[in-house]
C-alpha cells in the first residue's frame, strides 16, 4: 500500500441492532459519489456475524437485493449456514479488503454491530486454536446429556475468569472456551493475556448510532421483528430446517430470531410466544452491544433520528481526519 493510501481513514459505523446504520452508510456512499467527500467513492464492508450466511436474509435484516446490487457490501452471503465464521477469519478478510479499497483511493466504511469483529480488527487477536469439528460434536453431545449449565460449571473450575464472564446459558461461548482449553492446554484468559497480532494501521474514525432513549430503540426492535415476520421470516427458517443438515447447535441457527422460530417449529411453544421471545432476545443483544459501545474509546455517538445531522457530522469527522493525517 502506498503512503497516500495509508492516510485514507477507515470508518467504523457502529451501533446496536435496528439503529439505522445501513441507512447512514448508504447516505455516505451517495455523498462520496456526489463529491462531498475527499475521495471519489466509498465502499462498504459488513461487520455482521449473521449476514455472512446465504439464505438468511430476512432475519438478519440484510439490505434488499436491489440495494445490494446498487451499493454492494463485502462479506455478505459468503458462507453456507452449515459453516462457521470467526473473528480471526473476519480480520483476515477485512484487512485484505481494506488494503484493496484504500489502494483504489476509496473510503472504506465498515458497518455493523458485531463487537468482537470490530475489536479484532482494531486491536488484533491473540493466537487461538482453530475450531475442531470433532471436539465440538463431543461437547454438543455432552451438553445434550448433561445440560449447558453443567458444562459451564466445568469451565468455571478450569478457567474461573472465563466462568465468571460467561453466562451459564451462553452455549456458543462455553463451547469455544472449553474447546480452547482442551485443544491447547491453556485457558481462554491466558490466551487473551498473551501478546496480540498488530492492530489496524492508519487513521480511524469511530461513530456509533444510538437513540438517546432506550424505549425508542426497543420500539424499533419490536417493529422491525414484526415486519420481518410479515415478510416471511418463519418461511425462511422453515426452509433452513427442511434442509436436514442444519441444527440449533450451529452458530448460524443460534442467531437471534432464528433460534426462537426454530424452537417453535420443533413444537416448543406457540408462534406468538416465539415472536415475543425473539423480540426479547433482540433487546438483550442490543443491550450487550450498548454496553460494549460505552467502553469504546474515541467513539462519538450520534442520534439516528436526526439523519441529516448525523450525516453532516460524519462528513465533518472524515474531513477532519484527512487534515490530521
């Protein structure tokens, strides 16, 4: 990458689910095309651990096909739902994309809400053992027999720090923490304390869309979930379930909304109950996203209800980053 390319800032456009991140990203893309930014174009990279999966469109709130055709977003629809994606793989993919975008003289915009991916890209990662399908299947079988709380107790005995941070019903993190222990002989906490790979180079602008009142976000989450149901979210989950090779233990099916509707199709509760549980789970996910955003250094919060103001402030921040580079 040339020295000039390295001075192009990277924009992190963050925020909880249903906060309007995609809308602002599209407005910035249009602003670049209209000559309002110091670069001739902006390119979007999705930072979403569920939008990577093909066939999971409605429940992950992917942009409509016509929107993606007009304004492509990298790292959408790159995997089958039977596969797994990781923060390490995202980091590798995103770094390659960033280098190519900046080499073209364009502005890279990373838009999404998966906090682990943003952290991995900005700060680097500790070296962790890759996923082991056989071991994961073994842990899944143990969980089926004993329950995830029992595996959480096992984790807490082996890695008290991880046990204190991970909730007893957080299947994905319990499984990964035990996997790290069993494969490497070292706890997750020990790996994280070790030196990390290099962080992101060059100027970075971090903005987060955040409604000032939590009730506003909760209402937006409920409305969007019901809109997704009206658009055929249940049929989408039904089609995934009908494949026969997918199951609730996969990261894709553990995604918020998919898990609750899958359980309904398995005969566990009514559809109305599944929808309500999906909305509650989405609110809980948004709460975790907000907690992470509060800890983010050098990030500025913007009110998504003031779309024009948020756009102008973002343009201002980007232009200031150029002057400071």
